[in-house]
């Protein structure tokens, strides 16, 4: 199996998700099978948003993929360390960063939300906010075009 094969499997799974034809799985059976070890071929970095469940989005089951989730799907030292574990220790061949539409974390970073530890979390997204140069319209979360421009800056 090559990284391209893994990406193709994920693309096909995403098509099943999009066509509402997910594979039916018996999770208790998969948990028992995974107890012998795990060899996921990919790690996905996604947002904590409850509307983008990674395994469902790619029609994958228990033991099929590592998933790291954090508001705004940015990579810090802890996330990168987890990716290193996935790739260097467990043999994953693909690192995928998956953003999503209407990300509340991006909107919160744009509006500089102040709320406990979330403030520090969202500060990690400021480089993307600042990377959008002069912009027509309001530079706040009510401007969907600005929110999308910031999200585009988070791509790498
Ligand atoms: Zn989000």
C-alpha cells in the first residue's frame, strides 16, 4: 500500500459519506479486533466541531485512522508529536489536515473571543487572521468572505 492508495481509500470513503451510503459496522467486533494492535495508515487533524466526525467523513472504522482534533485544526507541538507517533512508530503514511465550513474557532479567533483557556487556543489561529492583507468589508466573523479568506490561509 502506498500513500496514494491510502488517499484513494479515503476519497472513496468520502464519496460514500457524501452519498449517504456508509459501510455498516459492528463496532464491538472492531474493538475486539483492534485490541491486538493498531496500524492506521493515516492521521487526520481535524477541528473539534461535532459536525465533522472524521471516521464518518471518510467511512472508516475503529482502528482505521488516527484522529487528532483541536478547535481550529491547527498543529502545535503536541499535535505534531502525535503525528510523529502515527508515522514513525505506527506506520501511518498520510497526514491529512481537514478544515470545515463555518468554523466557530476561526470566527472566534477573528473576533478575539475571550473565554478562559479558549483565548489562548484561539490565539494560535491569529497568524492566519493576520495573514489576510487589506480586505474589503468588515474584518470580523459576520463577513463570510473574510472568514473564508482566513480559512484559506490555514491551508498548507
Ligand atoms: Zn471548526
